[in-house]
């Protein structure tokens, strides 16, 4: 580390966000689907932890719609880009509906009661809405068996313009047979709704796993989320993506522990020989999950994999650097991403932590500085 570098300029733990990789992944999605399919970029949860502002400014003009979880996120998107339609993926609280209608965000209609409320709030200009149909997720939406009857009543309401039909795939990365059947049910329901006279410009059901596994059934639009950030929920697509986030930290202390010495809380790990131990400036308060304790997690230092020792603590973890030559304090360490020829993917950390890549990304906390490349 350069000793002249000021403390104010020094990052203890930080995430480098490669916006070029984001553009690369969007291009990979378009190439996989073909030019006719439109893309909604899902940027909820602070763009999966990557930073809402830089991400949406990079995607503006490159995608047809942006997807968020709630009104607050929609407002954050609108503060950075004014001319991309914003779709709110789930139902709003009753108190939020007036602001959604006033700001012309596109709500997901999951019940007739919601539709009636938005109809009353629409004003002189019709409000664009998407009907969300539950075809197997069991989370939100109009039940598939009731979709035609509910849609018939919604079409009779004033002030609403149904511009989209949507559903969601719960197991597109796990169960192809169920997903094929679900897609067939959804497309059949869409056909019945079109027979009512409902011909919205977009129909969207496929998430990242659906995009990868079932591109021919993508309809008019897809919702690309995880894959845009460089992680493929179906591993066959991973070589076509580039990691957008590289998460880094620094060595704050180097010591040699004698044989038989416990490392971290609970003394769940004990050295079997003299071991060079590096203390790193990251912990579960930053999002490095405590569930990685004792699960074979590794970090990259000088392009080599180094085992994480003992339990992850709130602000620090320890790594075995016995095999590495002497290093200065402040040495850069990669927690997630590539260093040299080695790479730690979000899927690897997720598997070892017993979770999913989505949680790894969104769990990277606010005290982790974001640095945009």
C-alpha cells in the first residue's frame, strides 16, 4: 500500500462495479432472445446491491422498462432517469396508490379491489396498468382460475388502460417440467384474455432462469434481473456473462499463530501447525455472511485461494496466508470476483452459505463503498 495515500481516500472494504460488464450482460440477453423481445431490467433492492443511480443511468435508452419492488424505489429510479417506464412488481399499500397514479408509475394489479382504487385515482388521463396473474407462484396476483372473470370487470372500469399481462416463474431454475406446464397455462390464459378484447402491447412472465431455459416462450417482454449483474441462475449460461461486482477488502493485521491456537469466537477452528493468519477488514455487518463460517469459504490474495478460518465476526474475518510470501498491511483481498486467473462467483459463496446468489448481492451492506468503473 502506498503510505502517502490519505485515510480519506482509503477503502477498507469496497465493491468495484464494472458498468461495461453490465452492458455486456445486457447484450448477451438480447443475443439469446433475439431483437423482437423487449427487456425490463429489474433494478429493485438498490439494483441488487450494485447502486441504483449508476445502474439505471447505464441502462437508460438500452431497455424498454425498469422494474422495482415498491413506490420508494420507483421514486429513486425517476430521480435518475425520467423517460423510461417504471413498473412496480408487486401490490402497493392503499396509502401509496395515489402517489403511484399521480407520478404515472405502472402498477401491478393483483385484485379487483386494487383496480377499482386505481380507477378512482386515475384522473382525466388513463392510467397504464399491468394485470398480474398467479399461475403457480402463490405470492401475488389474480388467481389463474379467476383471471378471465376479473379481467372482464376491470375492462369495464373507467380511467384504466391495461398495457400488460404478467406472471412469475417459481422454479424455472429447478423444475423444467413444472415450468413448461406453467408457461402453457399462462399462454392459454393470455389467449382467453385476448379473446375478451384485451390486447396489451406487452406480455411478460420470464425471469432470468426462464430467459435462459425457455427463450422461445418469452412472449413480448422478459424481466432480466440476476443475469444482468453477471450471475446465471442456470449454470449453462454463466460463461456468457461477466461479473459486474468485485468485492474487496484489506489485510489489517498479520500474525503467526502457534499450533493448537483457536481462531475467532467459539474456538471452532484450531491450528494444527504454526499458521500465518491475516485479519481482514470485513464481517457480517458488511454482508459477508456468518453462515460462511466453517463452510470452506475462501478469499483471493495475490491470485491464490486462501481459506477463511473460524467464525465470521461482525467486522472482521481471518484467512490462512501461510503459503504466501510476506505482504504489507493494506494488501488487497478479493471476497467476490476475479483476481488473476482465479474467480469466486456469487453462486459459490451462496452454495457455501446455504443461500442464493440474490441474497449475496443484496446483502452487501451500505458501509461497503461502491466504486464505479
